C-alpha cells in the first residue's frame, strides 16, 4: 500500500521544513519538501511544478516567511491566497488535511483558512498579534488538549509539553468570534500550568497573552489545524531539556533506559492514521 503523501512548504524564509519533513516521515508519510515557487509555478521548469492534488496533507511549517515583512505570515498568505485559493478549496473539499505550525499558523489565519466557520476558508476572523511580554519567546510550555474538540490531530491526547519560538503568537479574536470558537470546541489546545489547569493568562505559562490561553484551533471538520507550539521539534525524548535528568533518575533507580517517542510525534501519527484509513 502506498503511504499518504505530505507536502512541506519550503523557501523564502521558512526554516523548519527539514524538521517537519522528518517528523512526518517518522509518522509514516512519504513527505516531500516543495518550494513555494513550485506551487505558484513561478521561475521553475515544467518538471519542477508540483500540484496540491498529488498530496494528502499540506504542512505550513515554521520560520520567518519573507522575513515577516508587513507582519508574520502576511506575505506568504497573500501570495498563496491569490494564486492558489481555488486549488486549496478543492484540496479541503476532497477531505484532505492541513496543518500550520507557528509561522504556518500565522499564514493560515491571515488567509482565512481558520477558523473556517460554515465552510468559509477565505475570511479572516482571528489574528496572531505581538506577544504581550514585548519580546520573542523561546521556551518549553505545557499544553492542555480539549477532549471535545473535533481536531483529528489531537485525538487521544490530554496534555503535553512542546517548545515555542515566536514573537507574534498572541491569539486574538473579537468577542463574538471567540465565543463561537469556544462553543464549537474549535479551541483544541490551551496553554496550561504544569498541573494541567489552564494558565488563565499567567505568564510565562501563557507565553504571549493569548485570549482564553488558546494555543491552537481547528476548523469545524477537525481536518485543518493551526498551532503556535512546534510538535516537529519534539519527536524524540532527547529533545526535551530535562532528558538527561530523566535518564539519570532511571539509572539511579536501576530502571532500563529505553528509546522514547516525543509527545509531538503523536500529532503527525494521528494525521497518518486518518489518511491511511480514508484514502
């Protein structure tokens, strides 16, 4: 059986494409890094052109697309929206998956791919603003996963730790939009305390001032998901900053030291399982 195919965006300032491709491959995908120009059919030969129709998952990965000029993810969103909107809507309509991580999430909300109310994927209704702390945050954070969310990427998960690295991660929405997101359970991830309780805006547990501690949202179908933390950066336990402490504790207790999967990999495995079953 052929594995589901994943398209990972690359080029013009994106810099998490190799990590995202690798995490998808670990999850079982046949993952390909595709330069934005190959999708836009600009400055490439005919045999270098790639079509969304040939893939099952589209990954908007992290980085600083176009140097975050005019705002994080703005130029990437503009280029893709006005060149590929019809293709994107066809991709979504066929039941395929989209994930946006950090800069990818920023681009997706600018394009209107999220929150996707009533099947509309071209209307900007939420934003990711500059962090309330006033600076770039590079840290590990605790997350509480909403079990009622339709998000298929987070199925079977309850809480996890993931790294963040962003300067514009504050989730914002007008009151009516925020209420609708919460009522629809489209807020799939929340920043939390180590205990699993919501951070309730407390810094640094909520690292950017996001309303309702929202760290990630999905569309009503659960097939389109955007989040600020980086799941691709925690696919192996040795990527966690406390891994040496955990190793030493096991050693002193005489417990075996075994290879462990990082919590972020489950997000990609959930996507693989859905596509393997449905395509």
